């Protein structure tokens, strides 16, 4: 059986992921083969149906974990993401303790939470039903996003909620909430990020974050970040393909 994302978060090595937003099973397959530890399947911003997401998960090879970012903190979306067999969920814009509690409850079967039960891919369509429902509360990762200054303000009550397996910082939405949209390296946004990281490290909660580029990875990992999503599928295409177009145009000009 695949190592769960939660188990991997307990290992000493940091985990490398990337955001996948295109409904292509082949692309997810390829990214897993390239060696990413986990894929961040983006149903908040990507044009993905739940069927697309299921096929992307099915295509993944290797020990690569798949986490679905649901469109919002909503029990139906969380239930569907887990039923198709995601290794975990990422819940955007969790801004308070009660919101964090709701996210956790939606992902956990009773008596811990209120996730409902149905026949689905997560337990091989019922073939391994009892086995799955007995271990799901321990094996499915609940990652909440802290990405608003309100969440930074409510950090202590959010991090006090039981059952959060990790915190994923969204620098871009955080920058927007601080009137610095897109200016993720400004002093104020970086100070807020540092505050969230320090609180997570102090409480022993694995902290992760999105980075557009890999150039700051060494500093990021040295600061206690346990899991990162670097780049996006579309960014890899435009950055790689863009260089070829540039070289071609330079060749014509020269
Ligand atoms: C953000 O930067 O807002 C994100 O959610 C990145 O994943
Ligand atoms: Mg965001």
C-alpha cells in the first residue's frame, strides 16, 4: 500500500509538490513519473470536474500522493474529493477556529466528524469498504490554507483545532488581503508568512507553502517549511516553451 501523505509529513525530508490545474490524466501521470512527492490538484481555480480529478488520480504512478484543493470549505466538495480516492484535501481560506473545525469534521467519519459514507473509488467501490472506513480518519490528510490576514489574526484559535494535519500558506491571497496583491515578497507579507510558519513550527504542525519558482527553495526549506508546491503545470509549459520561442526569435534576428 502507498505511504500516506500524513506518514510522509512525519519523515525528516521535506516534500515537493506542484499545482496541477489542467484536466489531463497524462500530465498527472508524467509529473508523478518525474518524481514529485505529491500533486496539488486544483479544483478551486482549475477547470476540473470531479470526474476529471478522479481520472487524474487514477493516472498517477509511483508513490506520489494526490491532494485535492476543493473550491471552498464545503462538506459536499470535501466528501466528493475524498470519495474519488484523494490522499487528502486542501481547504482554501480557512479564517477562524470554527471554520477549521468544520473542515476537519467534513473529512472525518463519525464519531469524530460528519463525513457521510457511500460506494466510491476510495474503498475500491465497496470491495475494501470496512478496511477503508476503519483507517480513513487516520490516513486522509486535512490541510487547511492560511491565506488571509484575518486567519493570521486568528492563528492561535485555528492552530488549536484538533485534527489539522498541515497548514498550507497561500502567499498570493494573503498578499491580496493585505492590499499588496501579487507583492508576495513585500516586507509586510513576508512578516505575516514568517509569523504563521513560526507558530506552526512551535506547535509541531507541518507547514507548507506555494512558490512560483524554485530559486528560493533552499532558504524556504531552511526556515522549517515541510512541504512545498512549486510552480504549476501551465507555468512549466509557458516557461519552458517560452524559452524556445525566444531562442527561435533571437536566431531569426541574428
Ligand atoms: C495563494 O497563493 O493564494 C494560493 O492559494 C497558492 O496555492
Ligand atoms: Mg489562494
